[in-house]
C-alpha cells in the first residue's frame, strides 16, 4: 500500500488510489459489478476518510509499510446477515463453474443454489460476515487485508505473507486471534478474521492483475465447527489449480501452511461525495 507522509504535519495521508482502482475497475466488474456508482460502492474519498477517521490506523499502516509489509485494500460485497448476499452468490460471481467442477465442498459451503448450508440461516447466515449478531450495516465491506511477514502468534517468519497462526488447531488459532485483537484494541485498532467475501474479491483482484494466487490455506476460524462424519471441521479456502477452492479443514489438525488471515475494517460514512 503506497503511503505518503505529509511534511511538518502531525498526521498521515494514505495514497490508496491504485488499490481502489484495481477494485472498482478490475475485481468488482469481474464479479458482476461493472458500474461502481450504480452499485453504491463507496467513493475513494469516503474510503480515504474512513481510514483517517480511525485515529492511529493511518500511522500504524504507514509504519508497517516502512517495514516492507504489503497490506491490501479490498472492497467486497457484504456476505451474510441482513444486508449481505449469499455465499453461493459470491462463489458463483467469482467462478460460475466452481460448484459444477468440484471446487466447492458443499457439506460446509452449501450448494450452487444456496441450499445445504449447515449454518443457521443458510448461506446468508450472520456468521458469514463475521460482524456479530446484527451483521454489517453496509452493503459493502471495505477493509485492509493485512500482509504480515512475521506470524504475530509466534514471532517467526510467516509461511506466506499474511497467513497467521499456522501450526495450530482452530481453537488455538482463535485464542491467538483474540489475544492479538485485544492488544491492538488498546491502540484503537480493531481486526477481524477474513470472510469468504474478502477472500473472493482478493482472488479476483490477483486474477485481474495476472498475479500468482496466495499460498497456503485460509481457515474461517470464526465459524463454529461442524461434524463431518467423525470429524469436526470449519470451512477454508485455498489455491486449487488456478482456481480458489472452497473446502473443509479439520479443526484439530495442525499444519505449517494452514492459518488465518486478518483485516482492519474501514468505516464508511453516509456522506454523498462526488466522484
């Protein structure tokens, strides 16, 4: 994320225009939203103001950039909850043949028509948007996907940029997330774990730029584990022969390449700004 400091002023300004352009000109149109204004996607000025509205966030992101950390702005359609679309709709927009070609594990993710989800409320259940019982109030989920090179739970080099808490069970990963979230909250920064919406639009962004997929498997650690036969599993996403695979991960398994991803959500005001 390109960031520029304002000389002789005790505040920072983030230059997120390139990331924003990739979202509204590449990733979102590829998922069926060719006109961001008609789709009510927040304007660049609103996103900029949202980041600057969180007191320490801009400075924190600036410091991370100085350490060589590449955080990434993502703008995803809210999934689940009152204002979200379904998981099936999200997957179909990203990859219309994902279900038919076996890239979706229906036992946890549900079917192509939105049926079959094990989560109460189906594929629009509140759990999908990771925002609490009431869900997100906005149609669009604007966030900064964190790309740490060091695993915040261990202090060791991350398996791949942004994949955190690897080498742990799901309960251990959830504990590690809560510990990190509490520490950052003391600084006024709130993190969430990545949702299917975040991961889908991030994949679309990389695809539109002809960039390699993100390595490793991202567990949805905020989802309650579900029984699959004799195993307890949570949903996960990961690279699968040039596509994004929507699979399952055994909650008690420990792997060096399976972790979680975290983001900082950006609050968007209802101001009507000119584009």
